[in-house]
């Protein structure tokens, strides 16, 4: 069970969602996060995916990829 900080406080990540994200490669995860953010009408960033980006040490890479697109 993984806890994630969200704008509304701590949330428990659903196990199935956690497994899905763990199967993603680093590039897939970054692209999915950027894609989801762009599709959101308010630029919402998924806190669960963002936590995995941070945990994998990919935050700087995510910011660079986001700036390029």
C-alpha cells in the first residue's frame, strides 16, 4: 500500500493502479503524465503518477520533457 500526498491530503493508491504504473517504463510514465495533464481541462497533474516520477528520480527529466512539448 502506497500513500501519496495530494492537494486534499494523503491518499491511498489503489493496488491495481500501482501495479499498472510499476509496469510502465520511465519514458511511458513521463509521457502518460504529460498527456493526462494536457487532456485535463484545468491542467490537473495526477498525484499518483507524479509520486512514481519522483520515486524513480525522474522529476527533472519530466520537467524537461514537459517544457519541450
